[in-house]
């Protein structure tokens, strides 16, 4: 098994999360998704990231069953969608996630986006934590002002913030705030949603290390201490995404990546209304 899959980071509650996971965004074709997840589990991935809105909880449950991997060896993340951010709706959503994934507890549950009802939703997550339905709770796509509001009102501090984070959106203000407040940072869109192949600086480094531009992005995020959840519907790429432990980016390489023009490839959390 690839040793890099054994790397973990510690939450502020003392529990650990594998630094690399399998993302499942837009993986909805049953056969493709089954193949991708089973290839990942066979390769030694322990962390699977999903969400209610992805509509693939049941396929993930089936893949885990068919792979024969023990539930207790896995780390499963899911997220409560915006339409269920009110307190009672969030409680219902949590039970639905458990049912669809066919599990007794969720390792990590996140608020997917900072909706108007985010504090109500957080209360439901805190209660799910008390009830043992969830092991750790966090947020996704929260900006600094959302995090400040949550920290002023929460009973349980978030363990993580999963944000759009890649060489073309380094999100330093949010990253620094999270690090200062002992909140882990998780990157989504690490490979710039496939646009990494168009970036000259990444092309240069890919040539230097005989790696793909995608692998350069993943190595960059790994070295900076972020959790990464690359996804692919193709089993061969699921394996390629973890072939990043045999090289190390230099400080000069990191500085070069820091000069890449910054742009979002996903929605702006402050102007997101669906």
C-alpha cells in the first residue's frame, strides 16, 4: 500500500483524519462510481468524501460492502445541504445520511455552505455529536467572517473548514485564520477542476519532476499541510493521484506557484444562493 495514504492530521478534538481522501463530487453514474471507489479502497484509501447533494451515498455504501473493507477502518465525510440548514431539517438530513450510507456514525459532518440558517444547522450538528451519530463536525466554504460568527456562538468548535483551495486560489486570508484558530484546512478543487493543465507555471514544474500538472497541485497542497480529496471516475487516475510521495517541491517551486494568477473556479461563498 502507498505509505502516503497512512498520513493523518489531528483535529482540535484529538481525533485524526487521513490527509488524502477520495472525493466523489459529480460521481453519480453507478458503475463508474462503484469502480472508482472499489479501486481506491483496494489501493488503500481510507477516507471517502461525499455530501447529500452528490446523490451517491447509496452507491458508496454498496462499494464499501462489495470491497469487504471493515467500516471501522474507514473515515467517511458527508455534508448537510443548503435546503436542510434549518434546525429540524438538519436533524432529519443527518438521519437520512446515516441511513443511505448504511452506517452507525459519520466520522466527519460538515455544513456544506454558509447559509442564513448556518447557526441553526450547527446546533443540530452539535446535538448529533452528543448523540454519537457523528464523531467530528466542521464547515465547508466558510469565509473569515462566517468563522468568526460561528466561533462566537458555538458550543463545539469546528475541526475543519473545507474550501476551494488550489494554486490558482490560495485563499490565504481564510487559511491563516483557520491555522490561528486550530481549525484544519481541507482543499477542494485542488487540481483547479481540471484547468491545471493550462497553467504555464504548473507545466514547467510537471516537466521538471516528470509528473502531471495534477500531481504537482496535489503535492503542493500536501506539503502545505492541507487535506486533499482528489476525485476521478477512472480507476487508473485514482491511483495516479497518490503517486506524489517520490518527489518534493522546493521553496522556489512553492514561490513560483505563488505567482499564479488567482481566480475562483467554483461559487463565491458570499454570493451563493442555491
